[in-house]
C-alpha cells in the first residue's frame, strides 16, 4: 500500500513540470504569431480609420504591451487563484464558456469512441478469423486507407455525399432552432461522430486482429480443439471472448487472469484520448459542432490568448490524467508491473 501511494504521488508531482513546460511553449507559440487580439477584434475595413492612440490604449488595457514572461506569469498566478480569466473578444468568463461547450465535445468524443471500439473490434476479429484471405487483405487495405485519409477531407466528402447530394443528413450544427426530440438531435450527431469514429477504427482493428491471432494460438484453444469441440464453439466461446478482453472472466475464471487481460484495454482506451481531442478540433470545425474544439480554432485565429491557454491547459491535463490513470490502472490490474 505504501509503495502504491508513493508511486501515485511521484506521478502526480512529475505532471507539474510537464504542465508548466507545455503551457509555456503554447504561450510562446502564440507570441510568435503576427498581430494580436485587438487587430482581430476590429474589422479590417475599420482598422485603418481607428486612431493609433486608441489601439495602443486598448492594448495597454488588456496588458498586451507587457513583456511576454510577465504576461505568462500573471496568467499562471491568476490560474492558481482559481481565476480562469475572460475572453478578450466577448468579455464572457472563460469558465462559463468551457462549461457551456464541454457537453457537446464530450458527447461527440464518446459517440466516436463507441463507434471506433465496436466497429474496429468486429472487423479486426473477422479479419483474424479469415487470415490470408481476400477479405483479410481487403480489410487491411481499408484500414491503411482509413489511417491515411485526412479527417478534414473525409469529413467534407461525407458532407458532399450525405448532406448535399443525398440530403438525408444535416450539413452541420448540433440542433436547428425550433427543433426538439431525440432524432432531431441524433441526426446532427451521426456525420461528425461517424467521421471521427471511423478515422479511429483502423487502429482498433489492427489491435483486435493481432489480439485474436494471438489468442487462437494459445494452448487452451488447442486443448478445446483436441476435445472435439466444434470450430464455432472454439472461435466464439473461447477465442472471441478472450480477444475481447473486458468479458474474459467467463473464460479464465480467475480474478488474477482477468486483471492481467484487462490491462491492454485500459491502455488502448487511455491513449486514444489524445487522438479524440485532436480530431475533435478538425471535425467540430468542419461540421460547425459547438464544442471546445471549434472554440479553440476560433480563439487561435482571433488570438484570444486567455481562451486559447485555458483550452490548451484543459487538453493537456486531459492527456496527462489519461496517461496517469493508465499507469496506475496498469500497475493495479497487472501484478507483473511493479510500483517501485
């Protein structure tokens, strides 16, 4: 127990310098971009007519003229005191913006996670059962294509086909004014969640395929065949359930075995979080999904430093916490992993 607490404390302390370094690099990257938030707040046709002294007064009021390091330390100090700041462009508290946008991003990410997990697991296991066949090769090629196609291109292609040509799904948004009901909301979720989920399916498919191939070579699978069990029973009762590690308890009948087998699933889901976060920025922008990713893109183009930094910090913490939980759960679930 003492080793576990020391291990957790060590991991938590190690996250602090990582957060500082990453946020400092992001803040420095914003500093290198041309212009500032004031130049984006005023339309270009009006900017030429504004008195330079007024622009300078605005920059002074927002602290944009202060040295880079001073602005970063001021932001960090306010953050440590629970002050998330205000959006430069709208004046709305950033805390309220994040609370308003987070449910939409969470909904999209969870839907994509379910789609990629279910579809990737099924296709990967079917590919393993038909190893070397035309179907296996076809799925492998499709997986490579899925990894290679950029999300923005795939998203625009789906909009062109399903929203414009066939007109069976809306182009974007989360809900049209005046609409209500589950289907009215669900139809807006289908395209962005499917595009994001399918883009993640290839990785899950490769993982489940290799897991199924490894399972079918185990000794207990050979023993099941030697006992004269039908091939469908060997595959679906023993191989399939073992390859889908979360339900492996009915196969192993040992708590120790279940914990070891569950570890790869924890790792797989935990380390797909960065892909979900990065992908949501692209997908939310294309489909005008009102989430954190879309707000992040708008804040970056408008050089809304406080909002960019808080969304970046939120994303960094999400990835670091996911990595932290993966390490802890891996050590707890798998006795072979030492906590020293």
